[in-house]
């Protein structure tokens, strides 16, 4: 069975939408940011292991690339003693 013109156009449209989904920032000069979710040790586990929460610190690194794009990455570090 040979595909019809309508099926080819629908397939090409679906491929284009799927290919650009979430990636429109690549076509513009916008920056990109990534952030981690903080992890915590449940209180039961703290009691069982003897660990206590000391501090939580958010660290952000930013880098600008030659193509004019900036990428920002945020990490969250939780310290237990």
C-alpha cells in the first residue's frame, strides 16, 4: 500500500512538532537553566543511622558559550554529620 499525500503531510507535521517539542529555545537567543531538586534524609533514617542535618546549600554555576547562549545549572547540597 502506497501512502497518500495527506498521510505524508500528517507524518511530516508530526515529526516537525515532535522534533521541536521543548526545543524552541534553541532557535532563539534565550538562555537555558537546569535545577536539581533537593534531597533529604527522612527523620527515621537519621535516627537509625545517627546522622543529623547540618546545612543545605544551593550552588549555581553559569556559563556563556561562544554561540551567545548562557546555561545556568543549580545544584543543592545537603550536609549531614
